[in-house]
């Protein structure tokens, strides 16, 4: 399999999105970042925000790699749970942030995965910088990957090593790619110049992204109800506003354990 065999594009169907979430779960479980879950899916409430974009690489229609961009909003970013104090000063400076998250490849070999990761990075770079006019890509990565992001992709450390609860307490470091000054920083690095600036990502890569419906969000929430039920109040309120049918679903999910407990008590 070569890059030419793959189709890189924004996720356009529920099936692609579900496959991406499944690949993330498999990849994270393999790396010891999450415990096995019966659904085999990994996602969070930020995935349902209307501006969130998941990108995939497909081979004959099957998702073989994926990554997600979550754009900053009053609801914050996933990594705020650990690095809110680090992101706060960037916001105070008026920086428009977008988080890179849920990077996964179906192959375990780093060497075989590298070309795909670089292509996905270029897609994220162009979407965040040109399509969304963002200022910074931010990411929380395991310390063993820090050198890769810094040396090959020109990210900079902005937060020290900390424990990340949502990935079983594994360590993480916060990194940032300044999308405004990276051209100047890498002007003498032909390799990075080629990666980021040699040619733009084709427009069709970004065309026709899946616009989640109430039915889509309810479908995923029924797979993993805890994602919705454990979401902070402001996040749940925002999702219920974006997807009006979700309120009744939340009520039903909340009532279900109570009903089960009542049956158990009577039985």
C-alpha cells in the first residue's frame, strides 16, 4: 500500500465516522491508552460540535487512518481538562486555537505510518490555516512522540509533562504549532517547506463534510451513553441546542438506570 492507493478526505458519512472512531479505539487500546470497550468506539462530546472535522484516509472504502480537528469555542477544547492554564494565555492574546486529536492508523509500525501522518498533517495545516483562519494547532501527545512533533513538524512545547486522566493517566506534554510564523521559522528547512508550502491540498479533500443530524448524534450516544451523560452541563446544553431531539434522549438515558434499579429492587 502506498500513498497513491489512499483517498484522503474529510469524513462524509456516518459509516466513515464510525469506522474512524473504531480505529481510534483499536489504536489507543493497542498503545495502552484506553481499556477495551464493548462498542469498540472512542469519541467524546467535542466530536459532536458542528465545527469539528474528522479526516480519514481510505483504502477501497475502508478507513485506515484518521485524525480530528476540534475548534476552540466557549466550550473549550478536550485538552483543557489538563492544560487549561496553558491555553488560557493564548486565548487572552486573541489566538484562535484548534486542537489536533484522535490520530490513529491501523498499522502499528511507525516507519510505515509516517508518510500517512505527514499527509494528514498537511491536510490539517491547510484546513486550519486557510479554510478556518486559525492561528495555532495545539495537541497533547505522549512524551515519547514529542521529539517527532518538534523536529519534523516544528511544534513547540507549551506545557510540561502531566498525567492525562482520559487516557488512563498516561503522561502527556502540550505542544503548539504557530500557523502564522512557521513559514519564517522553517524558511531554511527545505523538507518542512515542502511539507507545508509546496502545494495546496486539493479543494475536494474538504468538500461535502458530514453535517451531523439529530439522528446521527443519538445513534452514537446510544452506543456510549456515558459520553453524553458525563459531559459538563454547558456542553450538554450546547449539544441539546444544536440537536433539539437530544434533550428527550438525555432524559431517557438518565431515567434508564433508575428504572433498572427499581426493577432490581422489586425482583
